[in-house]
């Protein structure tokens, strides 16, 4: 990719962030344009080079931005869009006959849906309740079937990551304009909607952490000139800073772990000169992250330090390490133990908590405990399939340097943000790709 083209894309997304901040209805136009251009692009190219992955990545990267600015036509439209694009990709390019584990995974979700039709309260809109809770797992299943052992170049994977990162950068620009002066809105160490564009800090931080990883990977893998290095460093600093000041820790910690996993893999597989160059970069980036943290600490009056130390604004250690989420976990484990085979039914766990709390609606933050409660043993088998399949494929796929990054993004994200957004489902599916570094993959599908 030429420097000028890359710079133009960065500038274009600065403009998108500014325009939507100034004229918010443009967000709906942006959402429609993404889908319309995406469909046209895939149909025109007939998905010869896995164009559905680029389009889907962009859809996933823009999801929180569109929710935050009211642009999505449906709240879950990004998940549905990803499934539609993946289906288009399978229509044009087929899928591996060996993707049986994920057909089984989708089948294992069905008993929980059937049970829900019997257990959900009469006043509940059953269709909406089930769709809200099952759309994330369904998105993962469909995406995984498309990506399973699909041959692709590492350079293409890097471009898919860029497609994820660009709309996240536009989100960052919007956040900078939305909250220019942090000190006016910071009053404690809890997650802060005012610094998250008026939207859920957990979801915003999840995307910011993913964006941090995306542009760190650009810095490491695709900054072939000093100009690109400086541009990627500036973008990385801004995304990291805005992610930190959401005061939501899960997404940022996840992004940082992804970076460590990538660096660890590269280090293990590098020769002496490569390790020396990596040492130099690590020294520089450690200093850059340290400066970013110091700047964030200064701008937040030290509150960010207390947040990550699990303290309140007065410096007292909080009783709960997980902001009360362990109570939700315990409740869902109880539901599982009471109904261990098929579970209590999709969406029923939230109803149970609502009844116990006297009307308080408490959504699950952990997809693992929710799956156990609502799908029972079928859910355990489904989770085992999802976790171990990419590891099994990796035994014959050692050139996939991002595999563990993608797998652990899914695993860590579903433990603090469930599958409320499409990101964990789509990013997980990328761990199943068969990646080649030096040779062009054949077009033959197994």
C-alpha cells in the first residue's frame, strides 16, 4: 500500500469523525453507505480475494461508533450484516467441508432456543429476547464456517486488521471532540459515559483496545517509512489515551494482552538480528506507553492510577474486584446446576435475576456463565469446540502470527462484555484462517 493512499485513508476517517460530530444525522448515512458499498464491492469482485472479510471487518470496527451516534438502523444490525456478508462469501467462494465443528456448534445452540420458548415469561417478547442473546453466538458460527482453514496471505490479514482499525480511529476523533476537557466530567474512578461519547464505556473500551492492537500491529508490521511510523504512532497514542479515559479496564487490558501475545510469538520465531531489532522497538514503545500513561494520569488528576489499582477517588480499595459481576456469575452458575443438561433457555437468566432483584434488569457480562446457565451441557460442548479448534488448526498453521491474539481477544472480551457487539465473534473467526507469509495460497477449497 502506497504511503499517499494510507495517509488519505487516515485523513478520510478524521473527516468522518468530525462531520458526524458536527452533523449527527450523517451517522445514518454512514451506516447505509457502509452496507451499500460493501454489498456492491463483494458482488462486483465475486469475493475473489476474500473481500467479505474486509467489509465485515469495517462493519465490526464501526459498530460502536454507529450505536453511539444513533446511526444503526437496528441495534444488532452489525451482527446481521456480518452474517449476510459471510453467507455471500460462501456463495461465491464456498467453504471447507471440514468446518463440521462449527455446524455442530450452531446445532448445539438450538436446544437452548427451544427451551426458551417454553420458559420465558408470557409478557416477554420472545423473538426479540432470543434474537438479542443468540445473535452473537450465531455470528461467530457463521463467520467461523467461512473462515475455517481458508487460505490467505499475511499481508491480507494485515489489511483486514486495518479495515477494523480505521473506523475505530474515526470513533476516537469523535470522542476527542465530544469531551475536549476531561477534568470537567471526571468525578470518580468508575466507568464514565461522559468520556465514552455518552455510550457504554465497556463497549467503547473494547473497541479502543482492539484499535490499540490494530495500530500497534501496523507500527510493527507495516511502517516501512519514517513517515508511516510517525503517523501510526500518533494514531496509536490517541486511541490508547481515549481508551484509558473511558475508565473501563477490560477492553484496554485485553488489547494490551493481544500486543504481548503478538510480540511473544514474533520473538520466539525471530533470528538473532530480528530479536535485536525487536528489543530496540520494545524499548521505544515501552517509553511511549509510559509517557501515554503519565499524560493520562496528569489529565485525570491521578484518578486513572486509582482506577487500575481498584481504588475509589479517595484512595480506598474497593470491596469488589469485578464491580459486582461475580454476583451475576454466581447466579448463572446456580441456574446451570439446577438445569445442567439443556439449561434454562436463551434469555431466561436475565429474567431470573430480574425476579430475584425485584424488577432490576441486570444483563450478563460473561458469555461463559450465560452459556452454561441458558444452554447447559450443550453450551459447555459448544465452548470447548470454539476454544480448542483454532489451537488444533494452529498445529499445521504456524505462520498465523495473530492466531493467539484473535483467540484470546474473544476469550477475554466475552468475560467482561459478553457478546453484545460483533467484534469477539468476527475477530475469533480470523483465528481459523490458514495464513501464508511467503507463498500465494491456491484457490482450491478443501
